[in-house]
């Protein structure tokens, strides 16, 4: 006999997952369409700005890929943010072979200013370009990246262009945690609405790639206006939106790759720093979001398990099958779009559990003031209920 109390939630999940699927498909189409523009008659000068702190594993690949860009007018500035590993010596060797590279010495941050934001402030002050591209030191760029990105920015008439690089993931911590943030942004922020309505919550950016028009960047106060923000990319996107500038997302997985972390522990520490901060340290929305993700993607499996062990026929088999099929599609489609190994999509229940666990760690570390990143202690979170 069908239990209506279990059946109704399954139907609700089907509806919600169908909405997510529509958002995903629309977002994928929009971000890919942003690449379908003719090149501008003249290309503006671009300043490529790279903050680097203890990046000896990736800095050479990143900088050399940027210096190799097939673009008519650009400069590359790298700021050594007081690295204690071999980053500085690697950069000095590159400068000998490529004197056009501008290597800056970073000064220590002050007050509660986040180190990366201070590094970006110093870089922007030295930049000469009409466009400013902030990218991370763990990225690698196709030689056509700048041409394609600037063509998209000009064609979309955007003041901020952003997007997701293809994520390189090798350890299990990386596999379960790193794709999650891309999946969330692609699934829960409908670009069709975000572009039309002046709601800052419907905006986002990815710090691995943020291409600004200089005048817009300066008008919102540059990185100085978000100097204490741990999630400066999201904060800058919301300031762009609030100031009624135009932001656009673009497909980048074929142009840029990135390995954010090099071990499971690094991935755990990185998302411990970010997850609670993404919610602006708002406790109730944070708890609700992760509890809802648990319900949405685990309840169908729990109901199915009840059917298998003979604990009542809790929902029609068709409803359970539909719910599980939609869940797989909601993960499989964005993973394939972003170049993430598609087999990981079928592990989405484990992905959810892993991220809920790290979310709890993020909450604890943020509230107790134990969060740090790359040797910099982060300020204790000033949390609120809503």
C-alpha cells in the first residue's frame, strides 16, 4: 500500500530536480553562446594579474602559458606574495628568458585584510591595461585564451566576464570536493534571471578567471572594497551587480585548466575556509542549504532501501526511478560540460556527504577563529542568524 506521507516528498523532489535540470541546460546554453561572437576590430590592451604565494608546483606552467598568448596587446604581472618556497627563484629564471614579464615584490597585509586581496590591490595599481584579468597561479591557459575571452567580453558588452576552468582532480578529496562549487553555481544561479534582475544574490564569479573593464573595476572600489572578504570573487560580482554594471558567464573549460589543490587535505582545508564564508556567515541559510541537499539527494535512496528490505511500499517504483534518474542527470550533465570525469557524477550521494562534513568543519573553524590559509590566519567570522 502506498504511503502518501512518503509519496508527496518524492513528487516534490522530482519537481525541484526538474527545475534544476532546466536551469542547468539554460545556463550551459547561455555560457556557450557567449563564445559565438565575431572578433572586435581592435583588441584592447589586457593586464594579466597573477598573485602567487608558495606556488612552486604550478607557477612556471601558469606564467609560461600566459606569456605564450596569441594576442596583440597584453602584459603579464606576477606578484610574489612573500613566498617561502621556490616560487621566487622560479619566477626570476623566467624573467631572464622573458624580460617582458613584470615581477613585483608583495608587501605584507595589514589589519584584517585578506592576503590575496592585498596582492590583487598591489597588482591592479601597477597595471596599464584597459582590461584587467585576475587569474590564479595554479591555472594553465590555452594560447587562444585571451583572444577568445576578450571577444566574448566585447561581444557580450560585459564589464565583468567570468567562468569555470576545467578542474584537474586526482586525490579522492579533490574528486569529491572540488567539482561541488562549480556544480552549485551552475545549478542554482539561473543566468536568465541573474542577467535581467538587479538582485546581487543572482550573481557569481570565479576567482580563477575574472576579466574586468578597468573603469567598472575602479568604480566598484576595486579589491580594496572587499579587502576583508575571504570569497572576494563572489563579493566583487555582487558589487558589480549592485552598481548595475553588466556581468556575464562564459564557457572556459576548453581554454583554461586548474588544479586548485594537490591532496585531499588541501582540498578539505580550502573548502573549510570558503563554505561558510560563501553564505556571508549567515547561520540559518547555511544550515538549511546543506540539510536540503541531504534530503534532496539521499531521501530517494532511503525510500528505495525501505522497499528493498520490505519495510512497506513507500512510493510507486516509477516515482522513485524518476527521482533517481533526474538526480543523476543533474550531476552528469554539468560534469560532462565542465570536463570533470563523468563517472564521478554517479557518486553524487558520497559527494554530498563529503561536502556536508566539510561544511560542518567550516562552521566550526570559522566560529572559533581557527581558519587559516597559506600561513595567513583568517579573522574569526562575525556570524549572524539571517
